[in-house]
């Protein structure tokens, strides 16, 4: 390296690393906040909707899948379907007459389904290749061929033709009653329409999460099983009123005059014994219609029961996958400890480090990020490590793309109180970023002459200049850190020569400061706690900021040979 260039850079760094005034600190902090704010604004920029896209501006009288009004309406329809599959089907199974306000409510619900049917004629849809169809004729033909007639059977007001008056009159005539009950169930087929639409399912999940309702696969599975059992129970209890024959299961078991609760409980008992393949046979179908329904329930029940059991099994296995991996690793470590006669203290230390590392490294996150386009993945990594970037002084004034590359190589590390991070003479192989806790530079008499707390970093003083550590660093209390390997850093710095030069001169100055402070402190019995940073060479202790490492991405890159500096 040319001596003139070295001297010029060193002169420049005298100003940068000289003690900052209050205005200098404020300007640096303001510049840093503005940079992070601009990045956040770019990441959180709202995605343009179809209606605002230039290619769709000439399309009129159409409803797009991502319209906010359409999303709200779809959630409202899902709520009506949920009402239909719960309370409506219960009344439908156990009551032959309805009070006038229930009749009016049913008319209003049918009208809402009618409006939804009209909206479907103007709603764009996706093809199997995820292309949006905006041709109105194609939309109409597609809807008529798919769900139109099912929707029509669901909202068609049959009671208009069967009722004599609204109120206490019977809802159905004796002749039309069985057919009407069967056709009315078609409204429930809308659940399949929702189930086959991933966008609506996602909208429903986001709505539930916005209400701060805990949602998990186990919860969804349990709710689905309860709804299935409720629906089939109501259908089974409906059969004696839809098939006027004394030879039915209620009459045979003499519960036709029992309360609704007793009938529902008996129907639920029959369903569970049938679906779970127990089949005691104490409640059995008596006529042709009941036999046909029982066959359908048994056939569907076998599938549903098998699906439920397999889903629960896979869910439990997935939930315990991390614990299983930890247990396997601990088992291997225990075997090593026995074979090589490791001490209990060292074995426990290894076990704690292993468990912490496995919990902090999220391989599922890594798999997801590797599946994303590079630009989007870079933004996601930034958001996941936002607190680290904002609170750690290492990233001050560093280029954004350089920071993104560095984030890929960070690894979690935890050290207990009184534990040495490294000792004098150890290989120079890592830089340490403190997330929480407190570490200190000490010499042979355990006298502290420098300290680093949350938001600081250390280990860089020798990273470019030495092959062995010239200092000792010890944890004052339990400390969580992130580590960056020397070879990984040098590999990234190949593409950032200016940053590399800046870091080299910063490490030279810090190394000199550490030596001077160490020599000065040897003549004292106890040193004052000092917090040295590349930005602020003052005797003030930095404010501790607790930063959590929720996600660390682990990946490999090309390595650069270690450099030795004289």
C-alpha cells in the first residue's frame, strides 16, 4: 500500500475518530435515522392494486379480487355461512315452525346471498396459471359453469311458494317438505366454494389474527371437526321429520317426544360411534333414507377420521421437530462425553451452547428466505434484523447492501458470567456484537480497563493486523452476542474496498487505544469503566439497549485468506 495514501487516510481518520461534540453526535444520529427511515418506507410501500394498475384502468364495471370492498363483503358472506352451518341448521333440524323475526332474518340472509350471486357475475377470477381474467363474457360463462346453480338452489326462497302466511304457520307443505329440506342444504355447499379459494382462506386468517385471536393448525382442525360433527348430527336428527314413517330411529328408541337436548345428544352419540368406526349398533338406521344417509356418513367418516388422525400426528411431529433435533444432538453429545471422558462442567457448557445455537438458528426461516427473490429476501432479512442494525454502532454509516451481506453470516453465541470470550494468544477468528449483557477487557490481575455493553462490538482491533489476540475479554454477566467469522468478513469486503480501508484504519486506532489504556491502567489498582466506540472516543458509558436475536440466517460464501499486517 502506498505510504502517501496510508498517511492521507490516517489524517482523515484523526478527525472522524476524535472526540465528537454534541452537534456532531446529533448529526450522525439524525443521518442514520433518516437512512433507516428511507429504507423502511421503501420496504413498507403498499403494493399497487389491480384497479390502480395502468393495464386495467380501461376495464370498467368489474370487481377485482383485491378490492377492499370485495374483501369486506367476502368476510361478511363467510360469517353468514358460519351462521348457516351452526344455528340455522340446528333450527332447521329441530323446529318445524319459526317465529316471524326468524323468517324475516332468513329472507335477509337469502337476499345477501342473492347480492353475492350478482357480484360474482362481475368479479374477475384467476385461471389455473394465475392469470387474471377481465373479459366480462368469460367471467359470466365461467360462473354459470361452476357455482351459479349451486348458489341459486341455496338462496331461492322456497317458502314463498309453500307458506300461507308469515308467522306461526308451518314453513313447508306436507308434499314439498322433504324436497325443500334437501334443497335447502345446498346453501352449505358454499363452504366448499370458500375452501377451494386460497385467497379467501388467507383473508379470513388475517381477519382473525387482526382480532388478536390465537390461530393454529390444531385450533383449525378442532373447529373443523366440531362443525362436521354438528352438521352431521343435525342432518341425522332431521331425517325423522323429513321421512314421515313410524319406522324411524327416534320412534324405535322412543325419544320422539323427548327434549331437543336429548335428541341432539343421542344423534351426536350415534355420529361419534359411526365416524370413529366404533359402531356399537345400539342406535341404527331403520328405513331406506336413514340407511342411505348412514352409508354416506360412514364412508365420509372413515375419510374424515383418517384425515384428522393423520393431520394431528403430522402436526405433533412438526411441533416437536425442533425438540427432537435438540434431543438427538444432546444424545450424540452425551455419547462423546462418555467416550472421551469429558468433565461434567465442560459437558454442561457444551450442552448449553448447543441448545442455544439450535434454538436461535431457525432453519425454517432460512428455507423460506432462500425461496424468495433476492431483492425481497434482502428486505425481509433487514426487517428481521432491524433492531440490530438500528442499535449496534458497527452499522453506523455502513452501506445498506454491505449490511445485508453481513447479516447472512451472523451466528448466535451466549456466554455465562465470569466466562472468557477469548484470551490473549487465541486465534483471531471472529468479531463479536453484543446484544445484551456486559463484557470487559482485562489483564492478568482481572482488572478492567475497557468494557463493552449492549449495542457495542469488539474483537475487531486485531482482525486485520494480527493472527493472535493481544487482549483478554471476559463476561461480567450473562451475555448474548452475535459472531462474525473473520474469513466471512474478508470475503464480503472484497466487494467494498472503501469500507475495507475504513475498517482497517478504525481497527488500527482502536488497537492503539486499547494498548495505551492497558498500559495506563496497570499502574492503578482498579480502572474506571470506559466504553470506546469508533464514533465516540469518550469516557462515557453507552446506554444499554437490549436487542433480541429472533432470527439469524446461516449460509456460506467464498472465503478469503487471512491477512497479516505489520
